[in-house]
């Protein structure tokens, strides 16, 4: 629940439209299975963004579940990330968890996922 709340907060931070936030709420209520998600249209920056966001969300509640870890591992495999790329992106996600004050998570993640 804390992770879902985090998604909702950052949807507002990113200034997503009301319609998109409504679709997001629907998705959070009944998420798609991993195999139903279409990743083929994501460019490398979007893949990095998705991976960092997933990694950050995995630790948002300070309780990393094995199921969450397996999904993040599967995401990295799907995107073809090697160990070095994962380490770089994991470091970004870890640094984002320290974001406080006038540093904004949304700005940080967009700037770093190039």
C-alpha cells in the first residue's frame, strides 16, 4: 500500500493529467501480469527510467520482497541490461531514495536516465 501511495504522489509531482491518474489508479487496483506489458516500444531512456522507477519503488517501504526482486530482475533481463548497466541504474535508484528538501525525485530521475 505504501508503494501504491508513492506512485500516486509522484503522478501528481510529475503533473500527470487527471485522466492519466485515473487510469493509473485502475492499473494499481488490478495490475497486468508481466507478460501482458508491452515493452517493445520503449527507447533506451524509457527503459532506464522504468528500471530505476521499479527499483526505487521496490525499496520504497524498506521491505524488499523476493517477488519484487524477481520482477525487477526479470525487467532487467527483458531490457537486456548487463551487470554494469544495472549497477549504474541501481546507484541512481539508491541515490533517489535520499532525495529530500529542494531536490525533486521526478527531476532527478528524468535527468539521470539518459
